[in-house]
């Protein structure tokens, strides 16, 4: 499929809203699949560090 201009490419034959929204949602899911485990690991390590400090303070 070829497009006459960049505007035609973005419009995708009047389906651009659906196409670009689906790409955006897919990108958001991929970013979350990377970010959430990293944040969970960081939170876990902070909790463990707090627990160890409490145990050593006794």
C-alpha cells in the first residue's frame, strides 16, 4: 500500500484513529511489562533492607 503524502499515511484511509490508538495501547503495554517488574524489584529490595535494619537494631 502506498500513500501520496504523510497526511494520507497518518490518516490510513480514514482508519488512522483506530490504527494509531492500537499502536499506542500496544506500546503502553510493552512499557508496563518492562517497568512494573523493575519497580516491584526495587520495592522488594527496599523492604528487605528495612527488615534487616530492624532485625539488626534489636
